[in-house]
């Protein structure tokens, strides 16, 4: 993997048809611009591989009975999809 350091407004090229420009840096995120031929698909990784499996429900000891079996607890507010 090639790792580059760039400042806002600077760009780098992949081949002679794809330009990547650093548009904004804020907090822990970087906004980039991609200039590429229209016939080249540019897709974020999370869309390329499909949605991730939902997080497992938290497990707690069931206090309603004495069988000692742990049960999954349904959250009051389900997590928002990413």
C-alpha cells in the first residue's frame, strides 16, 4: 500500500486519468474529490461488500426465573444502520 501525505487542495494521480484531491480535513475525517472517467465505477467499500451483519444483542442473566439461562435483551432503541 502506498501512503501519501497531502494538504488541502493538493492532489495525486493514479495513472493518467484519475486525480484524487484532498478537499477538506476535519476532526478524524478527510473529504476527497475523485476525477475519473465516467465508465470507471468509484464505490465506497461498505457499499461494495454489502451491509454488515447487525451487532449481536446484549446478553444478561434472566432474573425472572431461576434456571440460570442467559437471554438476549432487545434494546429499547435499535441501533441505526450504518
